[in-house]
């Protein structure tokens, strides 16, 4: 097998993110064939080399992929000092899994969880923008001018957002229901986009990740991604 970067190999074994794996290497906590490696770049042959982290031999785990319909109040990080319920707890498998990206605590809907660090890196890479669709319940009657601004992109502290696709599902005097599709992943982006044009989000749900939908998956439930869905995600991020 061709050699690959040590941090990539470690991440694919489920040790941590690739960046954290780089830190472990630079701290001198990683050995290859008994020799400490503490500088980068470093390469290994997975078929030949023996890699240990803090004295523990790495073993490649089988890749697993899950789709969760996250409830409100559940966090998407693996560690939380406040002890709040975590997305990984709802799935409860023996593999060390993590969320691909995040949904904030108050947002419900689809999130992918996996132990495949390489796919996670590609899916969250800023050069590749997988579209995600949300249903937003807003306070007030959404205006044509606000819709036009959101479609063109609005200014946030990080810069101007990309163009969004919007569809008004319901417009009333007190509340509006809007479907919005974006291809970026800024923190609380959808909520901040609507607030920038004068509308507070009362409830937010992610309904689709690319072509993957929430159909048949009730809130709080999860399922394995199909092989076709995994292949779709891989092909969708080629070159990312």
C-alpha cells in the first residue's frame, strides 16, 4: 500500500481530528515501529508500520455511518462540562463516533455521525459546500425585500454569506414558515441571516443534507446510512 500522512492515518483510526493528531505528534506522544516521531511531515505504510499513541497500538476500526434526527436540547460535541445530553448518546455504539459539523442546541434535524475522520474532513472542508436545507419558523410576516436580500447574501461579521435558496411555505401576520437552503456552515448561520434582515427564528429544523432527507426518521431516532448514501457523500466531496 502507498504511504500516507501519519496524522491522516491516526485520524482515520478514530484517535481524534487530524489537527489534534498533529498536536499529539509534535508533543512526542506517537511512535512508529518503536521510534518517536515528533516532527512533520511524517508518513507510514498502514500494511507494514506499527503506530502507537501514548503506548497504545492503533487498530483501524470498521467505518460506520449514522443519520440522526436530533432533538432540541441535544449537543453535537463529544465533551460537555455541563453534562447535557449528546448526540452520540442517542446512538450508543461501541465505536468512537463524532458529529459531522454541528447543529446548535436549539436546532433540530439531521446530523451525520461517523468514525470516518477523512470523510468528515472533506464534508466540512470550506472548499466544498454541500447544500443543507432548513425549515425556519419566523416571528412576523416575511417580506419580499427580506427574501431578496437573503437570496443575494447578507453581511455577517465573518463576511458576506453565499446566495441562499428560499421558498415561503406559509406567511401569516404573526409568523412565517420558510424553507432555506445554504451551502456554508458558519456558526448559527441561518438564525443570524434571518436576524440580519429583521426576523427572529422561533424554531429551526434541518430537513436535508445534500440529497439525504429526513423522510421516515422521527425526531430522536437514527438509522445507518445506506451504502448508496455513503458513496454519494464520497463522490460529492471528490477534490475537496
